[in-house]
C-alpha cells in the first residue's frame, strides 16, 4: 500500500514539475494536485500529465492532501507557510525542496499548527533551464536528496518520505538541518559565489574583451554562475552565517597562498595543489549536480555559407540533441571553430564519431572516467 494517497505540490516549476512527473513515472497510484500563481504553468503541467488537477489557490491546494511539497523559490516561503497553515488537515506531512534547511525548519515551528508534521528536504539536482516546460521525470535519478527531520519527529514519517524519494530515483540522506546548511555552504553556496566573482574579474578591465579567450576550463569552473541571481540572493542570505564562515576560511587560504607566492615557497605551492588534486579525485563521478555538466566538442570548420546549418543537420539526422552551440573563433576568410555541447558523454562520443566519419577535425576535453 502506498504511503500517500493525495499529494499537493506548491510551485509547478522545474523542481515541482519534475517531482510530479517522476512520481507518475514510478507508478504512483494516488492523486497529484498542482498549485501555482501562473495558470499557464498549471495548464502545461496538466498537458504533460504531471498533475491530475490544479488550482491557483493555496487554500484549495492544501485542504485534502496527506503530503504537501513546497517547491517555490525560498523567497516566497514565508507567504506560503502563513498561507497554508490554517487550512492543513490534522497529521498532514509537509516538506520542501529548498537548498537551506534551518530557515524553513524555523518557519514551520513558528507558523504551522502543532498537529502538522514538517520534514525538510533538498534534492541536489537541477538544470540550467527553469519552468515546467523544462521538467523531467529523470531529473532526480542518481541524485542525493537530503532529508532533515525536526527534533523528535517520528521515524515512521521520515521513512514514508524516504520511500517516496527513492521512488523518484534519488538517494535519500538523513541529516540534521545544521549539518546540511554547513555542508551545502561548502559544496554549493560558496562555489556559486566564487564562480560569480571569477566571472566579474573579466569585467574589471573595460578596454579589453577577455570573454573571447575563455576556454572550456573557465566555462566549467564558472558554469554555476549562470543560475538565477534573485534566487541565489535569497539562498545566500538565508544561509548567511555558514556562508560567512566559509568566506573567512577561504580568505585565510588565499592569504596563505599569496604569502607562499611572495616568499617563493615552491614546495608549499606544490603541496597545496597536490592536496587539492587528491581531494578532487575522490569526488564521486556518477552523481548529479545542482546544474549538470555539459559535454563539449570543438569542430574546425571552413568559413563558408551554410556550414553551421550543415553541422546542426548532421546532429538532427542522428537524433542527437544539441544543448549549446557557440562560434568560438571566426575570422573572415579563415577557418573557424564551433563548440557544441551535449547532455551526456554518450551523445558526445556519438557526435565525435559522426563528424570524424565526415572528415571534420574534432577535439574535446578528455571525459572523466
């Protein structure tokens, strides 16, 4: 027997829509109710088969379900919690998908009635795209999904949520809200901040356009800087204490590294970089990220009309979807370079084989094994 009979998802964007689609794919036999302020998003969710019914009303969305999933941007959490609190049925389980956990846990404690149970959640999965039109039933496959029960929460409710998350294809990890916020500050929030600051370095000298020289290494390092700035402003402030601690630790490391350069401490530099490589090599390579990596290839092309169309047609004829396309180098009368990016290493390898068979010169970064 299924743990939940009726689920309401507040927010029909990328994450909310993907949860609904993944539940449907897993064979969930109950009813899924969608809520959003955008009627267009709800209509699209219904058309995709993600929800059985929908409403723009928070009140209507929460009066019948036994599980409510809050999947709105975290900047809307206070309004959502206050809006649903008087209308939840007794013993309803409420969870969320936000990337900070102490904040919603405090909101739940101060706004929700005592007969309502709240367990925080955070899937470590996402996309460079947003909205219900980008939702996928496969978004959570092989992704970590944090669960943060409140103190004294029954093991039964935690297990019910854990089984639901496993049905999405994710790996549930039970952790305290404090530990979660510390960990995500180091592995997600600080890296996002640093990616943004690295990109802005290119903007310091207005007389030279450095962007044209940025290669795959720079793109990979700063990829996450393309995420929604307003959403990330909320995240950084909601996890402000842990982010500031991380910044202070990073400042200490940068000062030490700078001093080693000034004093020409070659061995210290080697030791630091060697230790970084050792740690980096231990990171699992088969787990999803909040924004998944892309798989690039570089194609040498002749400067002649129709060449770009020829490249895209070749991919279309083999049903290979191009995620990004960029003209890297193009000078009149000279050969140029086109970068194509794909979602998977398999698509990357197929594209390489296809272009090589057609006598194109192709290169790529070595794929991680």
